[in-house]
C-alpha cells in the first residue's frame, strides 16, 4: 500500500473546501522504550512497540493555509524550495494535496533545537493536526497518529500529551500501528537535556535502522528486550517507581545503541563527551543520586530524575536544560 492510499482510507474527502487557515501545536517526545527498526520502510511500520513521554509545552506550532504554490517558513525564516526541509514537507503534503493546490506552512519550534531535541516528530504531528483544522476533517487522535507516522515514525506519539504507547501492529496497511495515551501522569518527573554536540549526525535514523536490522546479529534480540522492558516500565508507571523507570529507560537506550555497533560498517552516534557524561552519571548514581540516562540516534544525553533533585542535578550538570513534561497536569 502507498502512503497516498493510506491517506485516502482515513481522509475520504480530500477535495473538501478548506477553511481560512488551520493551526495546531504538538509536543516533542522522548522515548523511554525506543523505536528502532521498521518492518515496512515506506509506511514507517515498526518492528516493535515503543513508549515515550511528551514534553508539555515544548514542541512545534504550525499554521497552514492554501496558496498558489508551496511556501514554507521555519522559525521566522523563509525556506528555499530546494532546502531538505522544504523537499520533505512538499513530498509529505503531496499525499494530501487536491490537484493544483499549494500550501503556505508557517512552523515555529519551541523545542530548543540547539539542546538536541529532534523536532521532526512534533513537526509532523503539528502539521497533520493543522491540516485537520484547515479542512475540518475532525479525525480521531488515533487516525491523526497514523497520518503523522507517515511523515516520521516517532511523530505518531507526538499527537498526544503525557506517556504514549505506540503499538507496532501486524497489518500490512498499518491500520493497527498507532499511538495511544496512557492514563498515568507523573508531575514530579523531570527530563534534563545535555547537549553534547550540534554537529550534523554521521548517519540519519532511517538508513541506520535499515543497516542495523539487516547487518547486526544483535538486532535479533531487540524485540525480546523491548517486550521485557515494556512490561517492567508499565509496572514502574503504575507504582511511580523512578529507579525502575530509569533503569528500564537507560538499559533500553544502551541496548539500542549496542545493536547498531553490531552492524557493518558499525554505527556509533556517541562522541567522547557522551561516554564521559555517562561515566559521570554512573559515578553519581553509585554515590546515591537517582539519575538515569537515555539517548536517541545522536550523541546528546537526556537525564531522568525527580523534581526534588533538580537543584542538585543542575549543580552537577550546569549546562543542562530542565523540562517538566507534566507542567500542565
Ligand atoms: O521517527 P524517527 O525516524 O526520527 O526515528 C526515531 C528513532 C529514535 O529517536 C532513536 C527512537 C524513538 O523511539 O524516538
């Protein structure tokens, strides 16, 4: 099935008259149990489930109107049509585009991109929500989640606030591969972002996932690892057990990176400062400080800790940006 065919099953009246404009916000998210590996490259269908926490007011706000030709503004900067950002957006919008229609899209990230947050998840989630508002489709969140996934896998989780579970599903059309919000709120949870490097990654997550799945024998144990971690994380969430949540998240992230090292050529996103920071975290933990690390496909580290420890943790990592994911809860 193509992306356009999936869109057509969810949005039956793509030629409906648009309103004046559509605007929406979507939060960024950090996976505690990672999505790594696709069973379908085209539709971004994952091999395993994943579970994330959304970052409250940190994310992307997007406004869409129809126009003669596509015209994109990102963080107050007009984007050239041949910029990779514009090309990715245009090809995504093609799946929603009635003939002859262009889109003017204005996107603003409140995620501190310099601090190492990925913005593509919140960007695609905000875009499909804005399109839903523009055309008055009134889709359910589950359907918006499926549409956002077509832009970037992890975007399906950014349709929701709080803790979010993305079900891998088994169907070839991806109709059962959507994200769902969990009931749990954890107002005391804090995420500290330590930016290690702003350099362009050596390899994007898409080719890295493909290479890991194909080349790394270690990837064979990844689905079992995710199954175990999901079950432990659900227990940690039910009992607000920070050490358990932290251990699951850290171990899951390290295992994801381990699968990449088993590929050939090997994939390693870490910089020397990533290792040095991990070792500091482990030393502080051995001295009794409850801090845990997670990392995505890049060198930056996110710390997980309790709000009551904020001053102490900030003292050890003054460069850290602290996020309260449930600030509005
Ligand atoms: O959604 P993508 O294609 O940017 O992949 C995201 C992959 C990780 O960030 C490493 C893990 C995750 O679950 O977000």
